[in-house]
């Protein structure tokens, strides 16, 4: 193996298999390996380079697919003819590992993180095996364009029991994430619709709606939720809200404003409310906040939610409950659509919900997140009044307000230098004017282990040069 005298850099961002592929390819092109020469077996080369056989297999497979070597059954791998390679070699692009932004952070307070250690892998694996079987060949077909009926039925039952949402399975459409469902709703509501959006608010929705800035109207949010008085003075015809736990402030839309918002929608036939109930499963104080859809008497609320927080972001299953008049239009215009969620995932989730494990999982996670929240509030209390908490009644993030005169951008930069990832509220503001007098940080706690939370908070405060007062 003298022609393979090179070192693989195990600390490099470039995967080992890609390094090996490049070295062997260059050796072939430069003539260091003779035509027809046999390469070492995967086992021998793995032992020689002190890497896994999988690494060798990936490198050899890439070389075979590009014509540098050939594989002969029970004989091994051989260098191909150089004249043929001259025609084949076109310096093909390599798969480059994406630069990871999480590697530079030892602590990540991003609001989109969940507690992955508590996922019920055993149960999920059990249902996966049951669904993926020869006796269930039907899952290989496309299925219903709105999503499998059995899953829509489970979602309908769950929404009524937990959120008071009144709907039939026929009113539900499934999609692979909010970013897939929202454009459908926008198209369904027509080109004349003008959207009111919370300011600050959910960045993905802002991105989708701001493609046409003339069609969007930012509406300010305070500690009671969106300002209905400002909405009433605008020319908006559709209002997007997160009433149960406003993102990112954590405010709960007050009962008075809920009534006012519905009254606004009832004033005209073309007015609708899009209620995004993204993390309503996790409420820690008082009774659950009823959904707007559940108290809507005139079919003006489009209810939107997802399983990203309750189960896992990678599941990519979101859903919308459309009012009867809109679901009729949807079926007429988009009946030719195929469901964007794999049927296998739909069937596994339906089983998971039908068996009662979804409810058990939510109860378990609610206790875990509540415990994490208690640790945060107790730890932050030592810094009061330099740092105060709001929006902690529900969800997996809260808002920290700092009395510091340092700008928000400096706080984020200081945290980054200490290897801590945080997000300032300015990231979610959709206008140039800053509606907040003091710097605020959106602190997600879902993805940090409970035993590490106190230390992580203290590391953050040290990085921001904020001292304990208690």
C-alpha cells in the first residue's frame, strides 16, 4: 500500500471519505497508481488508515460511480484504463459539508429547539415497523390530497378536546410545514387580501408575506397582544396572530382584544383571522387559553398549527383547519394536489395519537419544560431588577428585558464571543422604527438539559457583564 502513503485529517471539516476519495483520485491522475492495479480491500485499508470500513466504502463507491476504479465481484477494486479516464474526468463538483453555525456555540438558547432526550423512540420505532410492512402496501400510493383521513380524524378529535376547536376531518388540510401551508392559504384568500402581521412577529410568516410589501401592514404588539385599535385604522383584510403565546414576546391576547378581533373580522365578508397556535400544548399557569376558532361564531378563523414543538421539527407535519366556505373553494381549486407529507409518517403519527401515546408524551413534556422554566425563573431572580422575565406562561421560550444601556446588538455579540447563542427581539421587528426602549432577548430553553440550565444562564450573564444582586 505504498501508493497510499498519506494522512487523513480527522479534525478537518471535510469528511474523511471525501479526503480519501480525493487522495486516491489524484494518485490515479498523477500516475502514482498504475493502470490495472488492485486497491486494498476495504477491511485492510480501514485498518491501515485507522478509520471505519464505512469511510472506505463511501470513498470507493464514489470512485466507482465516476469511473476511476471498477469493482469485480469476489476479486476487488481495480484502477481503470487511463485513456478512458481522460474522457471521463471533468473535475466533478464534490459534496461539501455545510458550515455549521451550531458548532461555534457551547450553549444554544434558540427558541426553535426541543428536548430531544425525552422523545419516545421505542414507541415510535414500534409503530414504524408496523406501518412499514408488506401487509400495508397501500402506504406506497399517494393517498388523499388533504392527507390521510385517519390522521385528520385524530387531529380533529385532539383539537376539540384540547383547544376547543370545532371542525370535521374534512376541514383539515395537511402540509409539510407552515411554509408549505401558508402559501396555499394566501393563494386561497386571493390577490386582493391585505395582511396584518404582528410586529414583532414570527419571521417565517413575515418572509412569506413580505414578498409584496404593499400587501402587508405591521400591527404593534404590547403586553396584551396585538393592538386591535391599530388594526381597525389599517386597510388590512386578514390578520395573522399568535394569540395563545405571541411570538416572540410571549404575550397572551386578552379576552377583550379577542372579542374585538373577532368583531373586526365580522364587519366585512372578505375579512379573516389566521390563528397560528404553534405551541399551545405547553401552558404552565392557569387554565388553557381557548382557541379563537373555538369561540368564532361566523367561520372567520383559519386555524393553523404543527407538530414541530410537540413532537419534533423534522417530522414536517403541519395542518390548517379551514372555514367551511374556504374548504369548499380549496377542494374546487386544489383537488389535483398530492399531499406533501409522506404517508408513512402520517400513518405512524395517526397510530401514535390513536393509542394515547401522544397525550402521554405531551403530559410528560409539559412537566419537563415546566421544570426547566422553574430553574430559569429562580436563576434569573438573582439578577432582578437588572433583568426581568415576561411571556413565561406558556411555550418553550420567554423574553428577558435588560436595564442595561448597551444596545441589543452588543449583547448578542458578547454572548457569541462566549460561545452562547441568543436572539434579540429586533430580529423579529418588521419596521425600521424600534418599538422597544430597552434591549430584549428571546430565550429558548427547550433544547438545554435541565441540569445545565442554571450554569448556562450564569454563563450568559457573565458574558453580558451583569452581576447578581441577590
